[in-house]
C-alpha cells in the first residue's frame, strides 16, 4: 500500500494544498466522491484519460489510511 500512496501528492501551491493524484490537478476527494456516487472506475478512467487504474486504488488507500487514524475528543 505504501507504493500506492506515493501517487498522492500534496503541494500548497496546487489545489489549495489538497491531496492530488501524481501532481495533476485531480483531487483525491473528487475521485472518492465520484466512486461514492456510483461512478465506476472504468467511467472515471474514460473521463480522465490522465488517470491510471492505480491512481484510483491510491485514492482509496489514502482514504483508508485517514479513516484508520484515531479521533481524539478533547472534551472527554
């Protein structure tokens, strides 16, 4: 999974520092939102020819990594 995550780039000067795919102006959040809305990976790849199948997998891996972090509630 670490190799997939190298496809995710964060540059403060690009897309307001939001995670993107391989330095492209395609945000991880946009890929995840399309998947969540039922758009297939094949359709995404067709609509965004610069993307590769591993880019979609990397987006999901990135989300899984973030979802695995514990949330600390300072109010408790």
